C-alpha cells in the first residue's frame, strides 16, 4: 500500500508528496510511476484544506496525462449526517450505530 500526504503545491513547481512508509518527500512525477500500477488509488483530504483539493486534482491530472485510465468516485454525506459521522470518527459510537441510510 502506498500512502502519501501532501507536502506542497506551489504554482510553477512540481508538487511534492510525503511517502509515509519511507518517511520522505517525493516528487509527484516519481509517485505517479508507482500509482500507475495500482488498480485503485484513494486520495483523502480534509474538506476545508484547499491544498488537499489541489493535490487531488494534480494527482488525477498526472495519472490521466500518463495514459492511465482514470475513474473518479466521491463519497458524500448530507450535512445533517455530520454529527453522527463525527461521533463515529471520534470512537463515540460503533459502525453498527450508524443508520443504514448514511452508509
């Protein structure tokens, strides 16, 4: 499993990712070489972090430009689900306590 965190996205310079397993920065072009061989690539983010969204876009664009077939899926929940989801993330409730309508 490859796990990367966003290090920087600066206009005019190549985006760098942080390879969590190797504890090192990695240029996007090198990361793409590894990502091209994967069947599924999950790119997470914090919803209010613009840099995370920019990193997602750059990864998608780089995979597409490399000729790798790309399909994009999104997870989304209604805003009235946030309290229950936060409680689950914090470990206050179990997955079984999340209504099926949210899953």
